[in-house]
C-alpha cells in the first residue's frame, strides 16, 4: 500500500461537517489571521492562472482574498463549502468592484455541478488539506478542466521524520476537526495521483515564502493530440 493510501486510511480526521463548522468559526477572523501569511501563495497561484486561457475556477475561494489578484481580463468563478465565507467573498466583490468575478457558488469540491471540461484553469490554494478526500477532489478538478489546461495548487507539504512532522502528526490526531484542516500532508497524495492519471503531467513544483512552508504545484491536463502522439510513439529498444 502506498504512503498516501496508508496516510489517508489511518488519518480519518475530517468530514464536511467538521469543515463547515470550523470555517463558520473562522469566517469573522479569517482575513485578519491568514491574509499576510498566505498572501505569497495566493499571488503565485493567481499569477499562474492569469497566464492560462479560458475561464478560471477558484476552488475553496473562502473570503475571496485572492480574487483581486487575478488579471482583470480573466473570468473567475469561485466555489466554497462554507456559506459564511462565501458571504464575505461576495462583499469583497461588491466593495472592490471585481468585474472579472462571474459568480460565487456553494459547492462540495468533490462533487461539483459543472460540466466536464468547463474551465481553462482550476486554482485550489490551501484546499487539499481541508477536504476529507483530497484525491477525490483532484479527480473532480481534472474532470472540469479542459485538455491543455492547468490545475494550480498551493499547499503545505509535510517533511519526513523530523520534529515538525511529529508535531503535525500529533495535531492531526487531536486537533484537525477543530482546526478544519490537516496539518500533516505528504507529497505522495499528489504525486501518486499524477502517476495514476496518464493524462496529467507535473509542470512545476516549487517552495514558496515564507520559509518554504508552502508548495506551488502546477499540473497540466495533456491535450488530446499530445496524449495520442505520446501513446503511439515507438518505444526505444534497449541494446543487449
């Protein structure tokens, strides 16, 4: 069994009820608490998404902190599970006159109502650690993404066998439902998912400020013609 499957089997600490309850508590103080700390990752995600083509889906839009960071010529739809967070995002859209925001909708990121291949880019900053089934969420992001488009993630990725990792494991067991996210999150959850999906290709993985606590990950859904070309290309034979 892979590290990711082991982790997800052993650490069953979150469900949607936990998450909704936690973010109802976080909503009034979320911006004050997390704006500065998470801003570099939000800027990096919005910049990457703004360079793609087609409408952008912002999954886990929350209070909309990254919405002003997308280029004005984009079209962005935001979804979130938390109504209190979405209400604050709507207030931000009105207050800052964000005309590029086409809509804000309450949705479960693992069961979205959008048709297949609806978006040119899907952005999910700081979301994989929140959902109970992160690989199911990645499946859903890939479903609504057009061939040639990108999934852009920002996430904390845990180290291995150090004091911080041990502390994260303790928080997972005792605090995750109250926090509303998993402090512990191995890269293998993302890496194993990419390996299982031949239509997906890792484009970029790099640490972000502050202190490399978070990682930007860009994943391309291969265009159909490229996928077919790679499948039909002759394999090089090893010489005896």
